């Protein structure tokens, strides 16, 4: 895989573990809150091991056909078209299923033969069974937080993956990421990290999703572009997080207290 190295600042042994999983054809599961760096990690590792990356954002209506492929009707008949999972299996790419628990259970079952010694993808509609090309790896991710109370992976599926746990970075590391990705100076990055920690404490007051590192980076980029600090924080942090008037008011107060 060519191109610029995606910036990623490791927090532990996740790079080494992923590399060994890739060498040994082991599937990987990434767990952590939204916006904590799971997707960037996969992008970095695809670059690091020299493999193309096929990403699928999972949702409630994602079917097995969306992953595997389907017949398309053409003027001269029907033609089979591979889905993203099938393309990755044929090409030896990394297939990344983001927020996999959003997909239907019958869709997730399609992954099972690719996660053990068989490394095959049966395609019932064509009668073909594809052996995964060298280098193919399956990676899934999900947020084990509050919204997963009614959705989770079956134990039989979970045990097919090596799991890596992610979380929001410690303050010093998060500030470094914001400086790099958000083009922020040191003082601004530190202030945004402080604000992020204060906003995350509002989860106990009903905030559905706490601010991610991604949102803090967005605020930093607006500030670097010349947008006034408070307005940048309102637009990039406060407004995306909630429409509830009381929560919005509390968050605006925290912004004002942080950037006096």
C-alpha cells in the first residue's frame, strides 16, 4: 500500500499485537467509544502492513448481499457483482466492518468461515467458495457503550476474534494528537483537552455521546482557521452533541469557563 502514513499515536502494545495477528491470519475486534481512534488505527495498520483497506460502515439494513455481492440486471442479462467483503477476500485486503453490531445477526454469520482455519467465503447465489488470498484480514469494531444495551455480538462470534480495547487518550497524549491533527498550538490543545474532560463528565446528566477526540480536533481546526474560540467550540463541540436546551446551556457554560 502506498501513500502518506496515516498519523497514529500508540497507547500500548496494539501495533505489535495487530501485526502478529496479521502475520498469523487472525481476525481482530476493536472495542471503544465513538471517535477514540479505532478507524485511524486500522488505516495506520493497513499502511504499515502494506495492504489495501476496504471499509464498510455497518447499519441496521446491511444485508449479507451488501457484503458478499448480488446479481445485477443488465440489458443483455444478469451479471454478478462482488460486494466489498468478497473483493477484499479475493484481493488479500484488510476488510474493516465499522460498528459491526449495527448489522443484522444473519449478516454477521457470513463472517464465521473467514475467522477460523478455513478462511473461506461461500457464495450461495453463485455456488462459488472463495479461499481468502494471502494477506486478507477481517477487522471489526464497535462501541460497547450505552447504546449497545440492546445490541451485542453473540458469544460464538466474539470468540472468533482477538480483541483490542480502545479509549480516549490520556490528557498529554490527546493534546499531542490535537496539536498534530488540529494544527493547534500547545495552549489551545491543552485547553481543548480540559474542556473535553469537563464535557465528558456530563454523561451522568444525560449526555448521550460524550465528545470524542475527533470533535476536539474539529474545534482546533476551526480555531486554526481564524474562527473565534467560543464560536468554534459551540459549532464543533456543543451543537453536534445535543439539542437539549439544558445540556446545551451547561456545555456553553463550560466553554466560557474554559476560555475566559
